């Protein structure tokens, strides 16, 4: 019995150590980026910096190239979120009502972009749009971002719809509601958390995408990740770190707003409704 207790205690210590090491491994790059963004040196030196300064944030604030990329990223991510959430929710609703014979093949077809490397998708879209020179660059990137985000919104919405009993809609119909009223008063309110979770994923993946945007952007219309890569190639300095910290802060603000509006824990952690 004593040996078993020692074994359990040892396993507990090992588990805690593994969790701590994993947390350090995940957070260390973030912490280093934040600290280096306040480096007072005019060059990229060793870590840690000898003193702190906000000079790189000042340079970032006056860098029109990066701000133009950030503006494009926000517009692109917003349009992608709206489009992917709408298409994904409607597609998931249609899939959930299919027979088992068709449900799995159709779901696999919609989720297939997830197994393709972004480089392949970006190159394929570049070839497809090369014959359509009249299409604006923003719409090209929007098409690419929709292609990689719609599978996430479909998957998250399907998870929510899977937990909604069909008897709830049937009960509404038996009480005199039509299909439209049953959807907006029963199905949509119960699935809204999973739909919101899909929208969060769509926004995050759109803001972070580089590979597809790198193929479809041009010198006038480009998102922030492409601008950061371009700046890194031409003038590698800690303005990149300041931009990354700004982007992290913006993400935190968005998450706080979503938490106040939807309740982030309910959106992400309780997306399935158990009837």
C-alpha cells in the first residue's frame, strides 16, 4: 500500500512537472517577444535587453506600410468571418438534415481543404485567378480565406447541431410553427454558441494566414502577415516585435469583448446542447 502511494505521488509530481514545462514551452516565445519589443538598443542584440524603451512602438506607429497591412487584415478578417459563418451555418444545417448515405461524403468534401497545404491552395488559386485579371486583389484574398475558414465554421456548427434533439423542432411544428419559425426560435438559439465559436476560429485564421495571402496579394493590397514578412526581408528590426505585441493586445481586447457579449467560456467550452 505504501509503495502504491509513493508511486501515485511520483506520478502526480511528474504530471505537474510536465504541465509546467509545457506551459513554459508555449509561453516563452510570447514573453521573449514582449520583452524584446521594449529593447532600447537600435539593433537586434542578445536577450535580455540591457534597458527598456518604447522606441520600436513609436516606429511601428509611424510605419504606414504596416498600418496599411493591418487595415487590410481587419477588413479581410471581418468579411471572411461574416461570409464563412453564414455559408458554414447554412451548409451545416443542410448536412445535418441529409440521410446517412449522403451526410458523410458531403461532409468530407466540405472539410477537404483542411488536409491540403496552404501553399497548394494558394498556388491553385493564383493559377485560377490568373485568367481573371479584372478581379480585385481583395476579393481574391477573400475567396482564399473563405476556402480555408468555411470548413471550421461547418465543423463547429455541426457539433452544435448534433446535440439538438430533432424532437424539439417537431414539437414546434406540431404546435403550429412553420419551418422558418422553428429554425429561428428553436434551432438557431440552441446552436448560436457553436456558430459563434466557428466565427472566432474564422477570424483568427484569417488574421493569421500568410501562405494563401502571399500568393494572392499585391503591392497595393496586402494583409499584415505579408507586410511583416516583407519588412523582415528588407529591414529586419524589432518593429516586428512591436507589431506582434500590438496584434496580441488587439486579440486580447477582441476576446474580452466577445466574453462580455457572448460569454467566451460558454461559446468555446459548452458549444454542444444536450437535449
